[in-house]
């Protein structure tokens, strides 16, 4: 049923889907106290409370554009995207060092892997959705030519490292809350967030450069601009220092279009089995 609905919605252009998404964004915001509180708390903590209304709009757009990005023909999807500063990534690929693309939950992050895969082979870290109904959609959307998936387990990490050693590109969502044993506590907009250590470990093992990427959503359904940005932070020596450096880079990236970050994401949750921040011995 859900797959059929998404395929039906994918027929519509972004100029139609985004206004519907705005209405849905406000409906969810007004109907769900928990969602509303988390969104308001997170955007206020980050100092972007003046963008609250725009963030509600953008969150709704992000939901309604998924059928288009996941289910429409790849050529049609990619016609909506303009790529800027690809030469930054191409230089690293030409050097055969591999590339680590880090993409936060900012803008239309789902379109970025598809766009990169039109330029080079990409292996993306993949964690199955907890909602089984979404699984066929997500797998179908991400199983595109030149785009390979690596499961979020030890086997997947080996796959990522192998790709880097072969001079290829990999992609990760660095602001996704990792599972027990896969992260450390590091400040994110002034509050400790359990943060993955994998991206820094892969950089250390492969010496592949880190490049940031995000897809800014244009107004009135005009599509997206995918931008690539150099990673300029000093990682440091400890996992905590490295995680904080990556979080700081994400904060700076989010500052470019703060209304388009998914502030409703439960970034500060404590995963099962993890000692809460401030209680470590």
C-alpha cells in the first residue's frame, strides 16, 4: 500500500509536492506535542529559533519529496539537481586516495548519493529502517547504478575500508545516532550527543580526505543545489576530540541553511546500553 502511494506521488512535480508538504509539516507540528517540543528545543538550543516557521515548512517538504526522490526515474530526479564544486571531490579521486563524504540530515540529503554515483562509484553506509513498510522503498531507491550499500555492521565497515583502499568514494551520515559501542559523547550545539567515531577511524586507516556535502532545497519546487565543502577542522588524537571536530564541521554546514536541518531528529537520545552523558566513570 505504502509503496503504491509513493509511486503514485512520484508522478507529481516538486512544485506540487512541496506545497502539500508544507501543509503536512504544520499538521504534524500542531498535532504532536512530542514532535513539537523536540523541534522547538533543538532549534532554540542551536540559536536558530527565528527560523522556526521556515523549519516546519522545510520538514514537511522533506517528507513529501521522498516519493519523488525514491521512486521517480533517476534521470528525472537528477534533472532537478545542480552540482557545485565537484572539482574538490574529483581532485581527491584523481589522486586515488579515496574520498569520505559526510552528509548531515540537511536539505535533501537523499539525493546526494544518487548525484555522486553519476560521477563515480560510491559505497554508502546503510542501516535498515525500523519501519518494515519503508524497507522496499529505501532499498529500491538506494540500489542505483554505481551506488553500493554497506550494512551498518563489521562486514559493512570492511566494505567501506576496501572501497577507500581502492581509491573509491564512500558516504556516511555523521549526525546519525550510532548504536552501543560505535560512538562517544561529544558536544553538538552545546549539548552532548552520542556521535559516531567511524568516519574518523576510516580517515585514520586510509588517509582518505573528508569532504562535506549537502543539498540545499530551492524555493517553489525549483530543485536542489548539491554543494561540496572541504573539511577544515583539526581532528585531534582521541575519539572524543575527533567526534567534536566532526560535530563542529556539521554545525558550520547547518549554518548555511539552518531552516533545512531536521531539527525534529532525536539527536540527543541515549542508545540502549550506553551510559548517559555525564555519568561515565
